[in-house]
C-alpha cells in the first residue's frame, strides 16, 4: 500500500489541542482518586421483588404438546429409518472419499 499522507499543520494543531484538553481536563476528572471526606447520602431503599413461583403459577408454564396421530408417527419413523439406514451412511462414505 502507498504511504499515508502526512497531516496538515492545521490538523496537527487541532489534534494537539484536543490532546491537551483531554490530558488536563477530561482524564484527570475521570481518573481522580476517590475523595472520602465527603459523606454519601442515603441510597435507595430495597423493595421486594416479585418473582413467579413455578410450582404455584401454572399459567406461566408451557402448555403440554398435543399427541401425534398414528399416521404422522409412522411417516416420521419411515423417514428416520431411511436416513439412518441409507442417506446418512451414503453421505458419510462420500465425505470419507472426498477427504
């Protein structure tokens, strides 16, 4: 890649002013050590948090799935048998040959 263009004089002066502002004003304010001579005021009071109890609030639980009919179960079993008996071993063999 070609070398980077040097910054113009105006850009360098602007960067230096920004750096001086950060080093003398922004960073010392953020990074100043904690002053413990100041007494903190009272914090917020804790309040009870309502959490649902799963054993008691059954309306929040998942509804039970409906059972499948015999035709759907048979079709799924056929597809599963086909995949385990034919498709998956064939694909694994193709992967072994390609590797």
